[in-house]
């Protein structure tokens, strides 16, 4: 069974993503959502890793590896993923494709000031849309729930995350 401190950590990131979104801070909601997705993927990567191997430990901190693991194992292999609208599935594949590095850039854009092409300083709030943030928050709950298929997590915990994600979806994605 996954230690309760781990599930508390995961729930904290999910609740932070939801609450930041609900407060209109789409940038921080995006940051916490992507971080939660990465943390779930890290658990999966380390589950079977030879922790004596530097290469295997490195996989658990590489953003592209975590995004690919989340996409292949925790998102697209789920039967529920197939029921999501096609545009959401396409956006998910686009964001978490390790070749594009979009999720990594988006996570960074959610935290750091940037200069646009004209040399103007932009804030994270100017770069992150509410629609993309909402999808990522929902997906982070989806991923946390799907983790139960691979590691021993309390069913009640997984169900409560899924219910909160579905409530979030109904409120912010299906308007």
C-alpha cells in the first residue's frame, strides 16, 4: 500500500490546482496540475526501477520521461480516456508528447516571466488560458485516479479524487 504521506502529497497538489483555478489563478493551477501529473508518473517509473542504476533514477526526474509515462500508462490506456471528447484527447497527446516538450514549456510559463517576440515582458497570467488550465486540472485528477491501476492505493482515496475531478469537469469544462 502506498504510504498515506504520499497520497496526502498527491491530494494536496490536486486541491491546490483546483483552488488556484477556482480563484482565477490559471497559471498556478496549471503548474500544480502538471506537477501532480509528473509526480504520479514518477511513482510509476520508480515502482519497478533498479534504484542502484543512475540511468533509471534519472528517468524519474526527466520531464519528458514523466510526461510520456503519464500519457501512455495513466491517460491513454484508460478506458475512461477514450470517452473524453476528441479535442481533449488530441490536446492531451499534443501537450504530453515528449518530442514537443509543450507540457514542460507550459509548466515553466506558468511560473516565470517571459519576453515575447517583440521584447515585452509577459507574466504567466498573460500566457496561460483558462481553457487549457481547466483541462490540465481535470487531467491531473484523472491521472491520480488512474494510478490505482498500477500501485496499491486505497480505493476510497482514488474514488474521492475521481469524484472531485468529475465535479470540476462538470463545472468548468462542460459549460
